[in-house]
C-alpha cells in the first residue's frame, strides 16, 4: 500500500477520527487527489477503524465520489430536459465517435474524462457543457470537437 503524504496530512488534522467524519474525509481526499483510490480507502479504514467494505458501501451510494482518476480536462455534459431537447445526445455521440470517450471514462492520454450529469442548472444556455467547471453554452458536436482539439494542441505544445 502506497502511503500518501497528502492523505497523512488530512488524517493528522482529524483528532480521534470518528465514523461520522467519513464523508467529509472522503470529500477531502477526492478534492486533494482527484479521486478515491483503493489505497486511500484502506488507509481511511485504518484511521476510522472500519472495514474498507463499509467505506465503499457509503462512497458508492453518492454520485459525487469517483474511484478512477479524471482527465486533465473533466468534461461534464448536461442531460437535463432543456439540454436533451436542444441536442446534448448529439454532443455525447460526437464525443464517442471523435474521441472514443464514453461516460465514466478517461482518454488513454489522460487528457479528457467524461461525466454525464442530470442538470448543470444553466438551462438557458442549453445545451451546456462544463469543462473543469467552465460552462460552454449552446454546444454542438462540432463546436465541442473544435474546443477539445484546441485544448489538445495547447497541451501538445507544452510538452
């Protein structure tokens, strides 16, 4: 098991950790590391003195927790009613065709990950896509491809 210094710092802040602190600790681990790894679950189980199975039971109940690393650019496609009616299914289809990217997956290069969300709360901008928390309004498949190719080029130029 790989000990994480960041996780150790999180656990040190919590004196006599109790079971009630499970969700806030999971949230902080995910905030720090981007997802909840098997090692993080094992360490948290040791700190809280509860089995890893119980931690997974709680964490899998909530949609907010991820168990795989996300891409450098985390794409959220809204599938709420307004976005659906205005074409978000086409946006999803384009992502799969152009980037071989399906919901819950990350591209092989680790650049893009895709999450489908029920609603981003920006119905007037439908269909809306969020990339790392930045909203992009009136999105279409071709517009999204253009945006993602631009991000790819910038990343390629950095390396």
